[in-house]
C-alpha cells in the first residue's frame, strides 16, 4: 500500500468487482484528525486501506449469517449469508494522524485485488480555539431485547454469549474511552420493557462504566408498576425526572427527561412548568450549552416521522425558550434510531441512532473555545458489527436506508455563533 501512486490505482470494475462489491469500502465517520471506514464484507485475506499518508491493514472478520425465524413459525430458524460477493464479514477501522480541514483520497486493495479508489473524504475543521473537553453519548440501549425487526424475525448469530444490547454497550465503553471522553451521557430507552429484571441488569451494566455517566429515561423505561429510579439507584446509578446539569470546562450539559410520567407513550412530553427551569439551566452555565433529550422535538403541527417525538406545541415552547435564553445551545436526541441533522431559530438539532441495531453507533463530542464537533461512529467490535449489519435487512432492507443518515447528518463542526463550519462533503 505504501507504494500506491495515482498511476497504478485502477477503477474497481476493472478489477472484476461487480454490483455492491464494486465499492466495498465506505466512509462512515470523520472528525478533525481521523476517518472511520466501514465495509459490509471483505476478502478472506483482509483489506489494505490508505487515507492520504496513513495506512491500515485490518484483518478479515468472520461472516455472520442472517438468522431468521420463518414467518408463522417461532421454533424453526433459517440462515443465509449476508453478502455473497466476499467470503469474510463486515468491519470498521479508524485511521488517525490526518490534518484538519483537508481532503484525502481513500484507496483500498486486497490480495488479488489491485488498488482502487474507494472515495474521497474531507476532515472536519476545528471550530477554533483550544480543545477544552471531550465526551460521548449513546441512545436506545434496549437491554432485554432478544431479536429485531417489525415482527422480531432477525436473531442474534452469537446466541449463547452476552446478548447483543449488552455487547454493544460494553464495546462503547472501550471505544469512548479511547476517543478521550471524560463523560458518557445515556439518552434514554435503557430497557426493552422496563421490567424490574431489566432495570437491575442495565443498572449493573451502567455502574460498570469506566466513565462517569449521566442517565436519562425513555418511553421504553416507563412502567407504572416498576420504580425505575429506585432500582437504578440500588445498583449505584443516579437519575432523576428533573433536569440534570453538569459543567465541563466551558460547556454546560443539561439532560432533560422527556418520558411521560403517568403512562407509556411513544411520544415525548415536556410539561409547561419545566420549560423555565430548562431555559434557566442552559443560560446559567459558563457559556454555551448542550441540551440532551430522549425524544426529538416536532417542528411541524402533525408528526411526519414515526415514532412521534415531543408534541409540536411543547416543542415550540421549549425551543423558543432555549433559543432566547442561550442561542449557543446544541440540542440532541435519540428515540428514532436514526442519524439526522436540522435547525430551528439558530439552534442545531441532531438525532443519533441506537447502539444495538443498524448502523449501531455512539457519538463523540469535542468542545473547543470556538465551538463543538460531533462525530457518530459505528461500534467496530466484530461480534457487534456483525449483528448490526444483519439488522440492516429489516423492513425488506429499508432499515439500512432509513437509519444511517448522510455523512453530514452524523459528523460536523459547529461554531458557537450558530453558523455551521467545516461541513463534510
């Protein structure tokens, strides 16, 4: 790979690569100095990947079959390969040592496959000033879930090990720590059904985090017969139905509960009496604020996306109050298991996908004196990415198109003036 020049890079189709395998390597995430590359399947001998002057040689991972329950039969299973073009499984690698705000070519090769250009990528520009803090988030952990899909037909190929929601969360601990995070914010839907056993299980997992955590509840955590907060506190995990505030250097983190306290709803809820408290919280810090919700705000009178978020009237009251109190507020949410980016009255609002289904992600944030960067990365542990790649086939393959979003939805640099900078093309 070190000898690659523009003169010996071939077009992939000239190497005999056809169909989906013609472009097996994708840029999934980017930050100021690194790029995460992912692939759905790979050659048996592994890949060689170069981004500018940096190279990586990830080893091939085992191919995980797609384990399905035939319709109408819960006792039998069928399996088939996820991709017939390559013999080895999916994977991800992060290539570091790059320069901020610079464009690079991504070049791939493998044994028997000549080098080919897999794409280009531009690293994020720093928002300006010194780096002051780093932290990470996860959304929609769903401890207790055992299968995926509208009718739950997709089963874990690693049955017999730790369940896939647990494996995903534990993998995030390692990856977020390597990223340099000093705090982990867990944005709700900790469990599948909010049973007492699930609450105890997620409490044990969260208490084992190597990073300090802020824990929020989601609609899946709402059960009238279960005292979620007491069960979590018994495992050493502190949470509350009120807003939680943590100051990191020049940034105030405000985590707001959007779970309806009375009964289980898919949609969120922010009562009118809580809005002044939230506005005061985002305005009372050392400067900019980062507002975490489980449910995303609805920007139209009628929901256009399922599942519904915070109702329109409550969303407008919340966002208007926040924009007035502190225009330099970044708003982020989970709930919809997708990655998206949009704006309202100068506020930047992001949605970050779930850890446990496609694409299986966590988000890293770096805080600078002049702004903040968001980078959403896939969990790269082999037994996790094999599972999340299988869930891409849900809803006849539509889940893979819906959930991942665009690169600009996942990774961007934001100046505290409210003007996005360094957008990835």
